[in-house]
C-alpha cells in the first residue's frame, strides 16, 4: 500500500509540474479563444492540488474496496462532496461570482478532504486482522493444495474450488439507502441549479 501511495504521489507531482510548465497552453487543447485560455491558466494551481488529491483518493478507494469496506468509502465521499464541497461551490460561484475558479476550488476542497480521510483510514487498518478475514472469506486452500501435489483428484478439487465464495453475496440495506439518497440529492441539486440559472 505504501508503494502504491508513493508511486501515485510521484505521478501526480509529475503531472502537476507539466501543468505548471504548460499552464499558458493547456487551454488550447480545448479552444482557441484567448480569454478562455487565460481563465484556464488561472485555475491550473487548483487543478494541481485536485490531481494530487484525486490520485490519492483512487488508491484509498481501491484499498477500502479490497477490504470490503465500501460503506466507509461511500460515506466519506458523500459527506465530503455534498456537505462540504457543494456548499463551498454554491457560495463561491453564485454569491462571490468566482465562476469556474470557484467551482474548482469547491471540488478541490471536497476531493482533498476525501483523500485525507481515506489516507488516515487506510493507514489505520490492522493488516494482520485483514489477512485473517480474507482467509475466512475464501476458505483455507492448504489441504487442497497438498492433495493436488499428490494426485490428480486433488488437482481437480483445486480447479473446481472457486477463488472467492459468492454464496449469499448481497448489498447491505445501508449501502443501498446511501446510494438512493446520493442519487436523489444529486438530482434535486441539479434541478435547483437549472431553475436558479433560468430565473436569475
């Protein structure tokens, strides 16, 4: 895990350096309008922080999902974006008139908080306990492996044995409710934004 985090930070820093070096030219990938290109150049420092946070978040999500703790990942994402990042976006864009810069600052704050939360959470995991849980999930294959060494019957048993036991797999009610609430809230916010845009 430490190696994955280190590699992702090195990659993010390389991307950040490239964005800084070519900040005056990044906008030309999307448009030839000089005004838009200058606005994009102003946002580049925020984009660099966002990229570092995004790289970190992707590693954290992978670790959390691998441990079967998707509920925590969904919860921290929900809180970071809808209860912190979104209000900051609304305030900066609609009330301070910071436009695209305000939107990216709000997203950057949300992504950074999510990355920090996942980082602390993944480093607090007891990996010895996780190994024990993993063995319980997939079953101890040691006896089948020994049998496989001695006869073909053992080999067939190993081949028939599934890598992961999927019997009884189902999403918990809490995860389903959280996803429904996430979708509903996103729909309400998008509809409110459209209404606000056309009325004001």
